[in-house]
C-alpha cells in the first residue's frame, strides 16, 4: 500500500513538473510564436489614441490593438484598473509616449514586457517657450508648461527634460514616429514585415499630404496668433509659422488670473485675434470667460488626445483637417 502511494505520488510530481516545463517553454517563445497562438496576430497595447491610431494603421489585420485610455477619458489623468495592468503584462508589444501618463510609465516598468516602444525616442522633442508663473493652481514640484513664454496652470505637460510631448500634432514629426513604429513591428513579427512596411509607407504618404494641406492653407493669413486653453499646439505653431497663446491648463477648475486676461486682451487687439479655441476633452469655461470679456468668438481646436462623439471627425486625419479649417477661419486665411 505504501509502495503504491509513493508510486502514485511520484507520477503526480512528474506530471506537474512536465506541465510546468511546458508552460515555461511557452512563455519563453518569441512574439511571432505568441502571435501564432492568437490567430497569427500580435497583441499591441497603446497608451492613448495617437499611439492607437499608429498601431491600427500600420499593424492592419495582423495586430489586435487595445488602448489603455478609453474615449472621453483625459489621458494625463489616467489611472489603470487591475485588468488593464494584467492586459499590459500579457501584451506582445506596448506603444506609448513616456512622461505623458505617469500611471502608464509605472505599469510598463513593472510589466516585464520586452517589446516596449517609446514614441518620444522616434523623433526629436523640443521646448516651446520658457515657463512663467501665473496665479491659480500650485503644483509643487511641477513646472508650468507654456508656449512663447506663457505657462499653464493645472497639469504640467512637460516631459522630465522640460520638452513638449505633443509631437502627434505636427504631421511631420508624427510621420517620423510612424516610421519607427513600422520598423518595430517588422522586427517583432518578421513573417508580416512586408505588410507593415507597405502600411507604413501609405500612412506616411497621407501624413505628408496633410502637412502640405496645412502648409498651403496657412501660408497667407491676416494674423498668425491664435489663443487656446491648452498649450498643446507648440509643434503645430512652429511648423506653420504661427504663434500660440495659451490661457491656462487642462484642469476644469483652473481660471486665468486677471493679469493674464488683460495680457490676452491686449494680444488679441494687437494681433487681430478673432477666436478663442477650446477642446473636446476639457472644460470650455476658461475659453468662454475670455471670449466674453474680449468680445471674441469661440471654436474647437482638438488636441486629438482621444476621439469621442463630440470630435469633428472619425479619426486622426479627419480631425486634423477640421483643425485646419478652424485655424483658417480664425486666422483669416486668404
């Protein structure tokens, strides 16, 4: 009896050991093997919409793309759920923009996923104007970020280096990121490298056409200055020779100081500004306050951090062209 029990126990131990060895072998497989077990598709997790769009456009039918930032959620404030953390750890590839979403950066560092692509490393980040203190929310340890010398209240959108992370709003820089993402997918899934290369070239071509539309459409305008609640458009302004004036940050509670309102009133009069822009994912309170005080119109200039039912377009290209139309109207394009 004791011999049979020992024999049975030995067989159970041997079976368990074999199962464990098998699981370890599976977990050690490369991304192509992982894709083969999922209908031949790579599981790509994107941190927020601009990264999601690249993964979907370049990956095409060969990837499954999940985004950590659901439509309507302000990406800077994202907190991950336990399920999202698990999904992140099980991803074949993670595409994100470092320093934009602290919760995502932390989770990626703990995920153990080797294929992590930081979009900030695929193009050159720049600073857009020195910081300047304004009245309002005081975030100790954070630098206010602004453009052309004007800071933001509320959230700080600078990277740790002080650079502006909003690279996707410049079609040229976004195209550079797209090329890097395409190369990363080709290396991660060489069986479909030709498709990724083709999709990358097609997307870059569309972004080049978008850049030409912006260049031509904003070449001759009555004014070069636009006012927006969120200083997200530094790259766009620099690319097309415009001047961005930001009111404050993204916090719905943040309001411009009386001094800032006066400064913007003077700028609006001097530079013949007609419109104060607000965005879809943040409060329009500050924009309407300034517009009311200065007798200006309001309109939407979308920083494209997420697509919702309120977005003026179904995807990146459509919304960017809506932004172009709004800027042409506000700046008096000829």
